[in-house]
C-alpha cells in the first residue's frame, strides 16, 4: 500500500511539473521523501524544483543532502557544482565538479563547469586543460570552444585564438563572429 501511495505522489508530481505548477509538485516530492527518505529520484527532483523556483541557497542545501546520501551520483555532484558557481563560490564548485569527474571522467558538462570555476579563480592554465577535455568530448558544441578562445586570449596565445575562430567558422559562424568582435578581429590576434 505504501509503495502505491509513493507512485501516486510521483505521477502527480510529474503531471504538476508538466503543467508548470512547480510549487505543488515540490510538495509531492516532499511527501515522497516522507514515505521513502533518501530516495534518489525524489531528492534530485526536489533540489531541481527548489532551484527552478529561484532559491539557489535552498537548492544547494538539497543537493548537499543528496550527495551526502548518494555520493556516487555524478549528476548530483555536477548540479551542486553548477549551483555553487551560480552563488559565486568557484572554489566549492571546483570540488563538486571534481567529484563528478572522479565518478564519470567523460562528463563533458562537468569539464565545462570546472573550467568556468577555474576561470573565476584566475587559474587559466588549468581552465585551458579542462576546456580541452570538454571540447574533445563535445567537439561540436561551440560553448567550450568559445571559452577556450577567451582563455587563450587572456593567456596571450593569439595563434590559438585564430585557430579556434577558424574552427568555429566551419560549424558555428555566429560564435566565430562574436569572438572576432570580442578579440578585435583577426588582426588584433595577429599582433
């Protein structure tokens, strides 16, 4: 009977999310956790909805509880890192992304998040390495390439910036043009 009540709450929560009623869905996930404390799905969904409702601090608290209960959940560690970056806590975000990558070294978005945290910490050489991992795992995503070009610009590696712009031109010309504007064009990079 208790299992049936849990799944009824789950179905109701999913429908409420679909209908855009996040606060009501959050209450269903809370009820699910009262029935099954530590349920990974309910904990992760609760944390997601708390963040979606604009309570980043609350989302971080819920995610810290999730990773304490399920330390092998790479997605939970990634989400914690993402929220910590949003709170401008890059050192803590770096640790969370590191846990995610320790569990799943091929999680391209964790490499990207790690790079953003390292950029905020002013550790550009390490950020470059993280972005190289990200672009290797996700070669057609312009975001890693874009950040890599910005890091290389700050490192004064202008030949690398030119190569990245040329590469982006092949599949994301909009990003290439934006980088050209931000870097002062190819001529500025040539100097």
